């Protein structure tokens, strides 16, 4: 399995040499970002927030309930 289920729920956004790690829990926020400008990051955060329920559901389908670790 890829990733570390002991880490809080997050997503990675990559493209054109840019990379960001976005926390989904406890709230949507930037963990790390390289190369994205502030407008792009605002858009990324908005999209992740809009898709938060789907991201959480898929994370738990993939890793199981990490709180039971």
C-alpha cells in the first residue's frame, strides 16, 4: 500500500514541477507547497474543501479506519 495511514488524511497535488501536500483533516489546509502561486493554492484548497467528503470516504476505503491503529 502506498502512503502512511498513520498520517492525517491528506492529498498530494502535482504538476509541471510543482507539488503541494494538503491536509484534509482536521481542516483543509496547506501542509507543504513548492511552486504553486497564491491564486493556484486558493483554487486547490477550494477544490479539496468541495471534495472533502469524497476524499475522506476514499481514504478510509483504502487505508481502513486509521483511528483504530
